């Protein structure tokens, strides 16, 4: 039996078993629990308006503020990676600059990240700056897996993550804290908020510094140092029940080192903390979002938003005495969105109709300069090469969507959605090469300019059966798309006008059941067929070819299981397992696994919160992964990993008003060497060539104190 037949046989047996469980549950579960379970009310904004998550035909996770406080996590990525099927990878080696992926989309550009319903996923290849969203400023995080392009458009292929900033507090509060840890880590944080009947205001400030774990011994340079300052402001004014004005803004300024790859051969000689990199960078990011909501009661609601976002970065890559390169990048975006929501309620039928439009204008500039001294091959004369490459582009996109949700008898929900989105981009690209070497042309100037246009449509249809309180069984069909990013079109080696948008078709079947208000389980099975998935051709660099290519057909399929329990008030437990099978379904690569994707991830942990004492343990296992560019699956894989984090703290309350918390913890308790990204370079005789990866933190000790009232 070949690999393809094995895949199909296993999936058919799994699908039949899963369908049988769901059908049995539809008739037996309500009867098995005669007394209706009262689940705490939760609302999500995935459908671009407040909604009961039980009505959404998909796998929905809501991480509330109470869960965040008890988690022991210190950043949004650290919190999210505990969820089923969510993975992060750091191509740069800087752990705060990470790509997030779900359901086998390992490059990180197919998951839409939003703050308060406004996209922060950039239009270029840079990753989301999670420093703009410190965990202290987060009220809750909503995760909806599966395509959401009919509502949200571009990038919403594997799922949508919506981060909601703090807003659920009464009166005045203040919190300040200090944290220190291994490798010169220091962090100070302050947050404050005030609310009354007519509005609220929240502010947080965060300052971080780290010397870093990896070190360049030859140049006495901390290769993974990090320094940042950020603040977040959120406010709302509600003078009447009809009108609400909101504003959200964030700013981050950071400097960092890029530790570079860690080669297997070099580690065996110099140790795991070795780095030969002198690369460094810095950047600034700022965003502001303003919104107006008008509630006309029976006549519907109107919401208008304006968003401005600006980011710039600088990267310096010296390799003395031969090579010196630096890159400047600038991205400015303006977004305008508007929507209308109408609720119609009848005796046994409720209907919600939503229509809206999204507009995004992006301006992108990139300037690259390189200086090289050539002595290769060794018998040739020394030469000099200088390259100056400048890129400018303007990109505009507009999307229209219509979404309807029909609820019958408070049990059966039919959801349908449609979206059309078009994008136009104008570009100018110039490359100047100057060479003082007998083997190269003395001066070469290349200029290119033009326009590219894309348009895509997405439809969605879902059926949800709700039983009891907070329980559901669902099936959905959904389409998703991702348009090429700015610097995927404007390639390192030229203009890639032949690059096509990604298009996904997804089928999903799942269930969520609460056994008690504090014990529940969810199970989800999905199959996604993707056309023109965008990946990097690793052989293109230095070969004069475009480096981003479309694979005509890939398949992403899997299963997600999560169980959460709080058997007593002071104890909470969770476990999550995700099976992700992402593979090529075309050409001579048929059946080969896509890079970066761990086929199995398992998360589990528990928390104790008893009379001021708090203890958390969180564990994560990830199976082996294919290395970057190893599409034939012939290279040694990245090792599997098991990482355990522990935190203990005690909170002392003074006069029922002031809280003082002291805490300490260890991340990666066992000190396991692990990485979520790696590759292979053909050896040229150097000890530093061959297999490499981007190692994540080893054993990390920390402690600190928080004060709040």
C-alpha cells in the first residue's frame, strides 16, 4: 500500500468514527445530562459584532483576563502557543519577532492577527510586532480556526486571532511590577485605568532589556541582545446609549541583535550559546485606531473605523573583513472600514444581517546597500562590488462583504457569507551594481516599474446545532485567500509578476460539550485543499531567479482536541492535542510533507490558586519538522522537543485594597535544546556549513514583584 492510500484509509476511518460520535452525541448527550448546565456568558466579536460563540460554525477559543492572570505567561505568543494547533517560529532568531501559524500554514502569513477587530498583520514579509500588544494590556483573546475570508478578507485562511485590549474594569486601578531573569533580562511594567458611566481610559507602559543567551566570542558581542520600550492606550466615550467613540493606539521602539544560524558542527566545538553573527537591527512601530458606533435599536447599528499604522526598520549585516550590508524599510498604512448590522427577532426565528466595506492603502519603501570584497576563487585578484537597490510601491485594496445568520428555535443556526476583494499595486524598482573586478561588469543599472492587480472572492456556509447551554455540533464549508505580499511581488532578484494568490477550500466538522460549567471538551476535524500556496525556493538566492513560487496544489488536514477542567475552585487543568498533516499534492512532490509543520503537538498543564498561593506548570511537545526548503523530505529533520515551564507566586492583600505579589519561575526546566526553524546549506569544506537551526531559549530563571490596587 502506498503512502497516499494509507493517508486516505486512515482519514476515512477517522472521519467515519468522528461522524458516528457526533450523531450519537446529537441524540444522547442532552438526555445524559438531564439538568441543564449553566455556562458563564461569553461574547466574541469574530462576526464583526458581539456574538455568542456557540453560534459560530467553527472551533472557537476565548482566553479571558482571569485565565491570563493565572497563566504565568509574560507575552501574547507565550500564552497562545499553549493552544491546540498554534505554532510559532522565529526565522530571525529573535523570539519577540515570530511568525504565527495554524493548521499547517507554517510561514505565518495565512493567519490574520487583529487588535480590537482591526488588522495588524502587515502587508509585507515582516511579522506582527507583538511588543505593540503587551500582555498586561489584554482583556481577552479570541481564536477562531479555519478560513474567515468571507468576513475579514486577505490573510484569513487558517484562522483569525482577535486581541481585545483592557476595558472590563470599574473605577480606578493601578498596577506596577518589575521582573528580572537570566542573561541580563530586566522588565518594568506599569498599567492604569479609570472608568465610569460615560467612558473608560486605560494605559500601559512596558520597558524590557536582555543581554541575550547567544554570544559571539570572537568579537565579544551579545548576538541576541534586546531592548524595547512600548506603550498602549485605549479609551472609550459613551455619553448616550446611542453613541460610542473609541480610540486605541500603540507605540514600540526596539533594538536587537540577530544571533544567526546555529550549525550542528559549530555547536559541537563552541557550545550551544555560540554565534558568529554581528547582525543587528532596530525599528519603530505606531498604530492608532478610532471608531464610532451608532446604535439605532430596532433600525440597526452603524460602525465606522479609521486606522493609521506606520513602521520602519533598519538592519545592519557586517561580515568583516569582506561583507557589509544594510537595509532600511518603511511601511505606512491607512485603513477605513464601515459596516451596518440589523437584527430581526420573531417568535421562533432570529436573523442577523451584516454588510460592510474595507479599504486599505499601503505605501512601502525599501533601500538596500551592500559592499563586498571578492577573493573567490582564491587564485583571482581581489575585487570590490557595491550594490544599491531601491524599491517603492503603493498598494490599494477594497473589499465588500455580506453576512447573514439565521437562528431557528434557539437551536439551529445557518450562517452564510460572501466577500469580493480587489487589490492594485504600483511599483518602481531600481538596482545599481558597481564592480572593480575583472570577472564582472563595471557598472550595471536596471530599472523596472509597472502595475499588478489581483481580485478574489470567498464564500462561506455553516450549520450549527446548539443543545443545552454553550454546547454545539457544527459543519462548515468555507473559502479563504491570501494575496501576495508587497515584497513577495517585489522580489530580491526582481519583480515577480507571475506570483498568484493562494486560494483555500475548507471542510470542517466539530463539537463542543460542557459536562459542567467548569469542565468541557472540544473536538474538530478539518480538510483544506489549497491552490497556489506560496513558498520560498531556497535555490533561487544567488541564482538570479525569483525566490517566491506557487505550488499548484497542497492539502492541509488535521484534528484538534482540547479538554479543560476546573474540578474545584483552586485547581484548573487543561490538555490539547493537534494532528496536522500538510503535504504536496502535485508534481513529483506528491505526498511530501511541507516544511516547519510538526505533525503532532501536545500541550498540557495545571494551575493552583489557593489563598494567595499560585503555582502553574505548562508543558508542550512538538514532533519532528521538515527543514526549510527540504521539499523532497531527504534531509535530517529538526528534532522533536518537550519543554516544561513552571511558575510559583504568592499574593498578599492589605486592607482588602492593595495586592503585593512576589513570584519566581523557570522556563524550559530541563534545559532542552530545541528549535522551531532550521535548514541545510551545501558544505564547501567549512565547519560552519551543513545543518543549522535557530535555537530557542535554554533554561531561563526569573523572578519579580507586582503591586496593584
